[in-house]
């Protein structure tokens, strides 16, 4: 491109013969983001820059074999007039249609200058800009300007259609009523299906007609208060009447609005009859369950009192009575005094041991001092000493560090209670106790190989009831698996329980 841009004219169309400026022009043209062409007056392309190659899809060498007619659409009616005017005025700016090598047409803006080179030959230089985005923006602006009313009408129509769809297909019952005379002015399909009135029948009613007689006075009072003060959105529960006379409980949210030029209320209602019935049923079940737990606790306490009385009367009292008899004999018979006193000492120590065992079963162990697992180990050792029962414990990997004190005591009492049941009733040779923690839950399992029992039959004892009630109080769930001849397994899952 040594001579391509030599004597490039300024915007007046005159030649610029300032040599130092030539290099500046060359750099600007070569690095321009706009396409640049140097052509003969007849349209033959002499030079083009890289931006031209990118815009039109031809290589720089291919440009030398084509003319301006290949890249600018000359079939446009105004292009000839524009080019003639171009020759007369020297420079011109106009819009035309560009043609890529692929045949794709696109809008362009051309700034072109006609000048005479050093040899006296007429040539043109042109900067071409792709204005596709500009044209698109113009179209959008035109749509916004010229079609504003049309678009507004379409938008309004769309809004109305959307409103109708939402109104009629809303899962909530919607009723619009006049705030002054209480007449119903509009309903949706959900309300029609729920109440059983046709739309025509609805529009002959007032909202007062939908209220139960006992609710009408309260409703009128709410309307009166709303008229005296600014109406605010509110949600209330009302007892409504369907066409068949069925009473339903509706949770209604009311919104003020202007409908057909009248002050109105849009009431959106949900039928909560079944929900309230379920809540009441659940509340009653909880009340019954709580009563059962209380009864189980009282029965447990009574059972403990009976057992304590039996232990004191049948065991410890008999030991102490024998001791008293030995001591009386010792006072009366000096010859046997030493032996009788020694036997009395042995019986006294036995009575003390029985009282200690009885106390240990009644007084909660100091779990904070010795810990749950240590207390359980002591319980197991004491049973092994006096009962022919093999006990297997699986709690070596269980950590009680973060365990709540109440839950520790509950676990201890459940194990104590079930071991007592096994010893008294199961005729078992072996029992296994397992405590594990997994994903924040604590699992306790006690199983034996005893005679088992039928879980479907009602039992008179309170031992298992105590286990269930203790578990539920501490957010635990109990599963009891047993059948005659196949032992018993009690599994308790405590959700949480950590500090």
C-alpha cells in the first residue's frame, strides 16, 4: 500500500500533499473499525482495508477483481441520483444496501469523497459503516412512537385476559360485592363450584345471604366499622352456607377496590372446614394421649408403691423380725448369746443390703457425677451377681458428652424397667442392650431370648406402658416386637436430645 493512500484529500476534496501526514492517514485507515475503499470513478476497487474484508467477506486480493457494484446494491432507485450528486459535490454521506460475498444484504452508511490524484485521474475514497443495529433501533423507536396507542390497547387486552384467567382459575373462592348494599357483583368458577349457586343465582344474592344466621350480626358490625374508618385488608373466619344448606368454615381475606365505578370488596375465601376438623381431632387425640401418659405415670407410681410395700413387708420386715427374735433369745439364753448375736449381725447386714438395693431402684442415680454408661454398668453388674441372666452390652462407641440430663435418666429408667420385666416374666437366659447414635438420633434396643408374648393382646401390667410414656415425654418413638416362644425386642428412637 505504498502509493494507495498518497495525496489522500481532506474533507474539502482538495489534495493534502503534506508528506508527514500521509503516514498518519495510512495508520488510521489500516486500523479503522470502518470499512475503507479506494476506487476508480467507474467503481473498480483499487484498495481496501482489513475492516472491509471482515465486513464484506472478501479477501484483500479478491477486492481487486471486483467493483463497487459487487458490494453496494446499485439496483436501488435512489443510488444513481446519489452517485451523480456525489460527483458534483465532491463528498457526500448517504445510506445504501451492502452486499456480502455470501449474497446477504445489510444496511450501510457511506461517507465518500471524490478527488483527483497526481495523474489527474478521478478517484473516490469511502468509509462504510454497518448500521444494522441502528436500523433496528430506529424500527423499535418508530414502533414505540407510532404504535403507542396500538400497543397500549394490546397490553390492556392482554392484561384483561390475564386478569380473567387468574380470576376464573384461582383455587380460592373469589366474590366481589358492593360495599354499600352488600350485593354480589361478580364470582369466579371456584365459588360457583363450592357454594353450588349458578352465576345468575349468585348475582341475585348479597354476601349476608351466605352467612350463617349466628354470624350475620357480627358481619354487619365489621362492615359498619369498616365504613367508619379506612377499610384495611383483613383475614377472618366465617361460617358460610351453601345452596344445599351445608355449613362450611371459610377463611376470607378482603381487599377494597373500585369495581364498575362502585366502592366494592374483593373477598378471597378458602374452605378450611376439613382443616379445622383435623386440627380439633388432633387436639383431642393429644388430650387423650396426654391423659393416657398421665394414667401410666400414676399407675407406675402405684405399682412402685405396691412393690416397695411388698419388699418391706415380705423381705426386709421378715429379716428384721428374725433379728429381733434372735436378740430376744440372746438376752434370755446366755449360753447361746454369742451365736445368736452373731446371727443377728448377719441378718442386720442382709437387711441393710436389701434396703440399699431397694433404694438404688428408687432414687435416680447421680448421672452427672458418674455418667449414664457408668450407672448402667453398675446396674448390669448388680443383676449379674444375684440373677442367672447373661447380659451383653453394646455401647462402647456411644458418647454421652452432649446428652441432655433428662434423656440420660430416661434411658436409664427404660433399661432398668425392661430388665426388671425380663427377670420377672421372660424366663430368658440372655438379654442384649444396644445404644448407638446416628445422624443426631439415639437408638436404644433391648432384646431377650425369653418366652415372649402376644403383642395384640391387652396386658394388665404397666411396665411397657411406663416405657412408652417415658419415651414420648422425651420425643421418642417405641417399637415392640414379640410373639410367644420368640423372645421380645424393644427399640426406642430419640430424635435429638443433645444440649
